[in-house]
C-alpha cells in the first residue's frame, strides 16, 4: 500500500474526520456535545477521588519531580506541569478506580485517556470550550472505532483481549493523539502524523486483571501521555506512516495478527456517532461484574438475605470468566480492594450485603472489606461459569444470570441482560451528577464540587477551561 494516497487510508479518513469538526467547521450533533460534557464531569470526579490511592501518590510525586514547562494544572499538585505530564497524571487517576466509562463492543475505556489528553493541551493552547468538546468528541470516536476493528462479529471474540492486549491503552493512544493534534491546530495531515507516531507508542497487556499488580492503573495515563507527545512531535515535523492501521507492518498486523474489520473503522463515520452510546459505570468495579451486581441487588431487594444463601452460580459470557472468575480461588479471596473490583464472587457478595453510591460505591471496595471474614465466607459459596445465553448477547452487553440455591432448598434466578448505564438503561443526569458529587466530595469542599459541575455543564460555551480546572487544584487534600 506504499503508493496509496494518505487520504485513502483508514488513518487518513479518520484524520480528515477529526479535522472537520469544531467551531470553524462542521457542528457536532447535540447528543454528542451533551455526552462529552457529561464524560468530562465523570472523569474529573473519578480523578479527584483517586488522589488518595498509594499508586496515585506515587505518580503525582513522579510528575512533580520531572518538572518542565508549566503548561497545565494537575489534580492534587500545587504546580503546573508540561501538558504531556498532566495528561499522564490525570489518565492514571481517571482509570485507577475502575469507575470510568466503557464502550461496547470494543470493550475499552475511552474517556480516561482522551479527556485528560485534551484538557492538558487545552490549557497549553488556551482553547475554548467548544474546541475542547470537539477534540474530545473526535478523539473518543476514533478510539472506539479502532477498538471495534478488533471485534469478530461471527465468533463474538475480542481479538485484542484474546492476544493479551489492553485495547483501552493502545486505542486510547491513537484517539488521544487525534484530540491533542486537533487542539494544537494541526491540519488533517498533522493529525494523521500524530496518530501514526502514537501507534508506535501504543502498549498495554492485561495480565494484571487476572493475577494481580497495579500497572493497569497506569495504562490510560500512558495512552494520554503518548497522544500528547505524539501530537507535539507531529507539530515539530516528525512524521508517521499513512498506513498506520492497515499496513503490512501496521497497528492491526502488530496487535491483531492482521485480522480486523476495516468497516468498523470508517463506515458511517460522521453520520453515526458511537460517543453518546458509551456506557457510564454505576459501580466502581470491572464492567464485566456489573450485571451480576444488578442481579444480586434485585434479589436482595426481593428479600434474599446472605444468611439464606447455600450456593450461588454467577453465569456470564465465556469471554469474561477469565477476568472475573479465574483463578477461582483468587477471585474468592481477594487480598485488596483493587483485586475485589475484578472479582465476580466479591461483587456479588458485596451487593447481597448491601452497598452505597448507586448500589455499590467506593466505600464497598476497601482492603479491609476484601479480607472481611463474613464476605470471605459468602464468596466461598459463589462460583463463576460460562453461559450460552450470555454468549449470544456479549459483547454488545455484559449480561449475567444469577442462580441462588437457598438453605431451605429454593432455587432463585435473576437475569440481567442489559447493563445499567448504557442506552437501554441509561443513567439520568441526576445520577451522573450524583456520582460526581460522591467522588469529588471525598476530597473537595461542597462549593468547589458545585462549581466544577456548573463549569462542566457550561463547557460547550466556555471561553476556556479555567472555570472547570481551577477549583480542582489542591495539595495533600487541602484546596489551594
């Protein structure tokens, strides 16, 4: 494909799409604008709540030590840092609680990388709110479409995951590069070069979901950092391959073995937007666990008590068992709150016991609760199995069927086939705002929480991101 004009390649079409939208170009559809503003609010709330984690403290210390041009503010730091470092820090924070949004069927978390990248560059360039919204919108769309290329519609398999790749961080790097390049004022050619450079920086393996390690928290931060850095390199004349995606040695060959759906990348581009359909997370846990949580909450609401439980079978799509159910002994006895977020047995047990937030909240995922003897005893009776009915729906939803055998011999079954937070069961504006208040209010005083929420709603018409980001500045939990 060496002789193919850049505009005819998959990357060229995505770059042209990215350059087309914004205040001086084609207007975004109103549902896309509204969705982006909500996702900015969601990401910022999660980032604030995550600042107390040891991994977050480590990352913020590292970012502060590195120094450099004072481009952008960072949640939890006094000083401004280079845009790439701000993007890294916020990307880590946004993904660290496993509370960030998910797109299906690509099965990736787009906002936790694209939003931090865009906000960091927006501070450097003094972009307007409309410019920021447009950059985030196209970055999210590109991210999830590159992810969708790895979905095999015939088998329902996700080729990224089957090969141990974390599509979130790899596709997030490409989408973040597009958003950053757009805010740097690059043309379609510049956006294409930025994405091509970012493709060489894209990385992430998903083994920590199974057997432990906190490195996954870094993935969205690295994607955001790569995107910003790639765009800045493109701005300075570094170039990338026009066939970055479909080329003989391109992204899809490297990560998918050359098996990909080109139509998922460009079909309906600009006419049918994926952004409004990205799923918000009502619970701070791996998204594969959510339908099981809903089922357990429903049975609890119908009167089931933990003491009545003899055994529980959590039936889920085959592809998700390895993430939330294997190794079973590990999933039945998580050592930390972070491990509990990836445990089908823990999340079902927590829901049966009753939680906070929108059903389960951050306070339900602590290290102490993960090791709580009562929860451990209940988890020991919960197994995770594959279910053919769920396989037929996955990955367009992450369904679950919960079957409970009670101590008096009854068999109870609750099927949840559509996830809360998606287009079939959307969160209301009040629920999204409530999630933000619960997250941000853990660190910031009420007046700042209110100010950020107001600024997020007004972002599409704002002169800059100052009103959005200035209330977020604090150090060691103390607002500055």
